C-alpha cells in the first residue's frame, strides 16, 4: 500500500525517524505543509509524526487541519518524546487529540532525546512496532 510520512521536527529526531520509516516501508516523506490536499488521494496509509514540547505536539494541530482529507485512510500517528508512553504527561498530550480523531488512528509514542547524552536513544529499532503494524495493513 502506498504510504506517506508527514512530519515536523525541531531538533532532528523526528526527521531521522521519518527517514528510517521511508527506507523500511518505502514511504514518501513530506514535512508539515509540504503535501498539498490533492496529493493525499495518492496514499492508502498516512503516518503523521512530531516531537513533544512541554506537552504540545505539533501533530495535533496538523491532524485537525488535514483530517477531512485523510479520515477514511489508515492513519498512524507517531509522537516522539523523552517521556515514556505510560507517563502521565504523555497521556495528557495524547488526550489533547480530539476524541473523534483519536478513536480512528493508531497511535505510538517512541523515544526522543534531551540533548547530546541521550542522542543514542534515537534508534531505528524503536520503530519496529510501527514497521510491524504498517506491514500488517
Ligand atoms: C523544551 C522541550 C520540552 C519538551 N517537552 C517534552 C514533553 O512534554 N514530553 C516529552 O515526551 N518530551 C519532551 N521533550 C523532549 C522532546 O520531545 C525530544 O527532544 C524530541 O526528540 C523532540 O523531537 P525533534 O528532535 O524531532 O524536535 C521536550 C524537549 C524540549 C527541548
């Protein structure tokens, strides 16, 4: 199935993950705002990804903006951040995504970095569950 990865990255890790996703599942990569509304028609799977910054995930606003064009597709959302998936703050960030959207997406939270010491946390293997999920579609 044809896949698009659309991302926003301030510090580079989400961009690195987008590159690995495109290699592994043969996806086209765009930054937020780079893909035009008519182009969504070309894809069966849309992966939307961004970092998390004090609970704010740019992917939330972007999802709301493009939802009308992607709501009938397989939408996979990948939040990148230093807090683990079950952390209270990660749950709060996730719950900021409107419920009607949340109920129709497949959501993942994967490790980000908090400086040079934690750059090693950005590993391709963190994407394994996403590779597996996308291949199952
Ligand atoms: C100012 C700031 C705030 C952050 N807040 C959060 C947060 O609330 N939750 C979280 O999981 N990670 C948080 N992080 C970690 C970032 O999400 C992490 O650095 C991630 O790799 C950023 O993605 P990017 O490299 O694509 O910009 C924060 C980082 C910075 C610099």
